[in-house]
């Protein structure tokens, strides 16, 4: 498995910026994003309905680009973790992580022994169909796979310290819409309770040497979150970026002044 530059940058206290993909499951999306300067792509399975076959094609084309492909699985189930990794994902994002026990399942499912219990298959997509020493491969893959736990509920927020303390979890990522829904303040991102939660996650990540992550919908929001200590940022998602750019262009073209 090739080196995970995003994980290495974050582990050294640096920052990493990428984007998310929900709509454009095309063979060129990874190279386009890489050409734009994105360091990682999160391909979403939670809200898109994409199958593992779609993810397999996206991973194959992404690994041909200078970018780190990550898959957001729909739920905490082993087969989503193992199959996404086996077809070439270099990281996993898991939604609705609420307990230390759930985080342990994620680590167990994504890591080979002795760190976890991931089923072994080598000479396939995830190790680029290559040969080599199996023990070396397992050690390298355990080191390079990036694991992101999404904090999206009040329970997850309450257990964030224990989740972040677990060896193998690299990033706590705030899912802001779901978190405010769970806090009964839907969409109120200026509410004191939500702002306290943001600070709390950033402080916990700092305490445990982990990274805090967030999807920013605009530059100002991204800069604000970075100032709060969030070092892993996704700049929007493909469909919204496309719509915004198209909308701005059409409006400008139609402006007769």
C-alpha cells in the first residue's frame, strides 16, 4: 500500500484539505480534484446509494491520481469496512459514532492482526496486485489506513473523549447538521450549545494528539474552523460546488448592466 500522505501530514501536526464526492462517480473526478489541489477525496456511500461496485471503480481511478481516496461507509458494519478497503480505499469515514465500543469495532474491522481482526486478502486491489512479504504488508497497511469517526449526536459528543483516546482512530469529524438535529437546535450553527461542542471536539483532539475534521461549505467557514483547531477540512461537495459555480456564471452572463 502506498504512503498515506494525508495521515502523515496530520500526524505531524499539519493540515490537509480535500473535498467530498456525492454525485459525480466518473473516472476523471479524482484527477480533476487532484489537479485543483485537493489532497483527499471522501466518496460518500451514506447518502448516495452507491454500491461497492461503484466504489470499486472510483477507487481504481483514484489510485491513479496523486490523491488519497477515502470512503464514507453507510453504517458500522464489517462488510462495508473490509470491502471498501479491499477495493482500494486508503481511509474510512464512519457516521454516527457514539461509543468507545463502536469505535473499537471500526478499528478491529479495518486493521489486520495484532491491531485488529480484518480478514486477509493480498495481491488484490488494495495492495495494487503486488507481491511481497505478508507481515510487512499488514504492518504497513495498519500504519497507513486513516480512520475517521464522525461525531454527530449528543451521545457521541459525550463519549468523544473515549473515542479519541482509542488507538487507531485518527480523526474526530463533526457532522454539523446531524449534531444540531440531535441537540434539538437543527441548523443553528451560531447557537452557543453548538459552538461549545465545536470547541469541545477541538480540545479533545488536541489532548489525544488526534485531528479534528469538518466539511466547510465556504471559505469563510473553513478559515473559521481552522482557527478553532480543525486541521482536516473538506471544501464542500461536488454537486454543491458545481451548482454554485454554474449559478454564479449564469447570473453574471445574464446581468445586462
